């Protein structure tokens, strides 16, 4: 399959996360969201292609949801020139039960889902994320009554990686497969190293879910996790060498109640974003790997009636009304300015590296 995306193979991708339910599974509202992404300096959009949406019952595929995701990708790429970052996640309840009963049967159905996802993407996607935060027990596939059951407990994630890569690499070229880990839990480096030892050829990008400076009370100058990522992917003797670095989820967490206001988000952005740029430039000037992509989590706030109400403040735009209009938050222009600068700095470096570009 060919690629019709507009970004060059090495262009820094700056994306914003969007949930389908935020736009009511409606193309008009999705278009408004993509206009906001462009207005924020973004050139990509990250979203879940949810298994539970597509196959809510075993063997029964939802044709309307299949059409929705296909149209969403087409709109994103053909009308707005954005890079889709597709997160394959969200097991339906029947698959979660099957995992406990018959892992071989589960992996068969996971393979079918991955194959169906390739068809839906229609040759327009090259960034695919396999699952979400596999080192986070809260997010793993399990029934509520069996919260201790999850793929992170038994290395099953490696099998999922092998299946996804085996299905997608022959069908999608170019393709970059992502994994992401939350850095707010201990031993995240050990988890990534285990993935590399068990399934190194299945993925290309190591992404952090990086809320370290706002999710926990560590202060707004805590960047060690990002520094470790840069160090390890650039160290020839390290098993991480050769992988690309990314911030797959990056943004202002409002897990702590005192942070649930727009003024704090603005203060955080004015401290955090210049430092991200500085660290990225350090590795760029060393002629080493810097960020491949950065995805702000998330574009819109969540509804306030969720099981996790702290998510109601994560967005850079307030939750849209029924017309699809959402009000920009105080930090909107600050985020736009710094993310635009990140893209420009990355582009200038590529020009300096390319002798042909220097002749222009």
C-alpha cells in the first residue's frame, strides 16, 4: 500500500490526542477538531482505533464504526494533511474474558483485529501504536472483578507485538510501530528493556507518557525520565540504541486537585515547553537522535462525570458543546508558539544536515 500523507519521512510529528466520542463520531465535528490541531501548530493527530468499537461481540463487526474510522483517517490525511497516529487498543469484554481462558484463541482474534485495522487505515497511516501503557496495571485488559489480571503480568504483550508487526509490516510501507510506557510507575526502563530483549524487531519507537512534573508532586523541573530516554537511544553500547525517541503522551496532568485550573496549566507550559525544546536541541546539535514525535494529551477536556474526574481538565480546549465548538484555554497560544518552534527547529536541522538542501 502506498502512503498519501504529506509529512516527510523524517519530519518531526507534533500531534494532539482526540477521542472519537469527543466529536460524537461525526465528521463535521472531527473537521473542527482538526482545524484546532492546525491552529495549535500540529501536523498530526493521535486516536484510538478501539477494538471494542469495531467488534463489540465476538465475530460481529460494526459496519458503522468501521466506516467512521475509515472516514476519519481519510479526512485527517486528505483534507487536513495530518499524520494519523493510530493506537490499536481497547479489548471488548468478550476478548478480555478469552484472554484468561484461552490465550491462543485471544491472539487469534487479536490477529484478525490487526488485519481489519490495516484495511481500515487504507494505506494512509504509517505510525501505529500497539496497545497503551502496557506497564500500567490500571489500564490493562481485565474485568473489573479481576483487576490483577492483565497482559503486563505474564509477558503477553510481546506476543501481541509479534502478531501486530507480522500483520502490518508486509502491508504498510513505510511503517513505524510505537510502544509507550508510563514513567509515573517504577521500573519503566526495565519494562522497555524486556520488550527489546524479547521483541526488538517488532517496534521502532519508544514513547514515554510523560506527566512526571504534574502527575506527582515532584516540582516542574523533573526531566530525568526524558533525559534517560535520549541517553539510551543514543548510546551505541545500549540495547535501546537504534530506536527512536518520542513523547507519545505529553501534557499537563490535573490528577492533583490544586492543579485543576487554567492558570496553573499556563504556568506549567511556560516552564515545561522551553525545557523540552532545549533538551531536544541538545541532542540535535550532537547529530544524534532527538524526538521523532510528540503527542499532546489531549485536545479536549473529558466530561466531568467520568469514573476518573481528574481527566476533565487535561485538554488545551474545553469540552465542545453540541455544535462542536470548544473554548480555547489560557495556555493555548503558549502551547502553539512552542510546538511550532519545535517543528521549525527540527526542520532547520534537517536542512543543515542535507547537502542538497544547503545549495538551495
